[in-house]
């Protein structure tokens, strides 16, 4: 266990270091846009671009603080609910996207092209795009290793093999909604056009991202269902917990991020928006956010809640 903790600590420091270039790049974008020396993303006003990137600066700063909290002594004294929530969001954003990072790199190499900045970012030089990719992948990998070590160190009893609190109507509804969302994304990833306003805007990277989101939605729903059924599951409990954690976090984090952007594009009547119909996408994202939050509540479970309170282990005080 001591060796696993040591690896987790190195991973936490590595995650914080990996995300630093992204933070610095985003800060430069904000300053450059305000001074008029750097381009503004397509479809954005200067104010909108500055606001969007200021938000991502804050998210990056929180991500770095989270990584350090997983390894520094003061991280054991932060209220447990706050650490768990930030870790859930962070892993939902970055750990769940690792398959996309790998597959998109392989596809880009196969077609001898480079993935552009995407997501409305201004054109980036190759070194800047590489640093952004490195930050995302590095932080994701670091969290994937450091977070389990921290959780086991702070809440060892949560991994003792108890159930997730039993199935309720809310849990069953969340699992069903997550499955429906996942199936819709599978349909779109396969090239389906129902609910798509701009079919010509669908590209390979977008479909791949949709497919990865579908995988986590379906896997998370299946894991929560297995955790809450009366009979023991064939898969080990830690595997089910990790899958449910990542699946619900991916739903909540990514759809919670996309929902306001979709609403902003719809209100602006912009022709440069995503391929999905804004109304369909908004309903889907809202349903996914609610399902993800409900699944997390089920994972934590009523009997495990005291362990996620504000107290720290005696050796951390």
C-alpha cells in the first residue's frame, strides 16, 4: 500500500505540472483578446471569448489545486464533500476523455492531418496545440492514478464491500435516462441525422467524441444497475465503482459544460453552432446532468455519507 501511495503522490504532482501549460495558454488568450493582439474564436464576440476563456482559466486553476490537494497534507483537511465533488467533476472531464485522445491521435496520424484547435478556438500553432493536448492527457492520467490512492487513504471504509445504498425509483430513472442518452449518442456517432440540424457539420472527430460519450453513459448506467441489485455482481466492486464514478461524472461534467453553450448559441441564432438541433441537444444535456447527479448520489449511498463529511483522519490533523 505504501508503494501505491508513493506512485499516487508522484502522479498528483505530475497532473498539476501537466495542466500548467494549458492555464498559461488560456491566460495569454484572455490578455491577447483584450489587447487586440490575438484572434477571437469563430462565432464569438470579444466579450464572449474573454468570458469563456476566463471560465476555463478558473477551471484549470481548480484542477491544479485539486491535484495538489490529493498529495499535500492540507488536502486531507479540506471538507470531504468538496474534494469528492471536484474530483468527480475533474475525472468526468479528463479521465473519461482519454480514449478519445488516443483514438483521435491515431486517426489524425492515419489521415496525415492534424486536429485543429476545434471547439471554436482560434487557429493555434502546432506547439500550442500540442501543449493543450499534453495538458489534458497528462492531467487525466495523473488523476486516474492519484485519485484512487487519495480516496483509499482518506475513506478506507468506503471500499469495504458494502452495497451502494439500494435501488430507488430515482436511481432506476437515472439509469434509464443515462441509457437513452447513450443510445442517442451511439446513433449520432454512427451518422444518424434525426435531431441534427447541420449534417454537413458532422465530422469524424465529432462522431468519435460522441461515441466515447455514449460508451461512458452506457457503462455508467450498467455499473450503477449492477451495484444496486440485490444479488452480488460478477465484476469486482472496485471496477463497478470506478466505472459508475467515471460514467456519472462524464455525463454531469461534459453535459453541464455543453448546456449553457448550446443555449447561448440558440439565443444568438448563430450559424456556426454544433451540428445538433439546439432544442434537442439542450433537453438531452439537461437530462444527462440530472441523471449523472442522481447516479452519484446512489454511488455514495446513504450509509457511506458520514465518511464524506468534513472530518480528517487523525494523522492529517
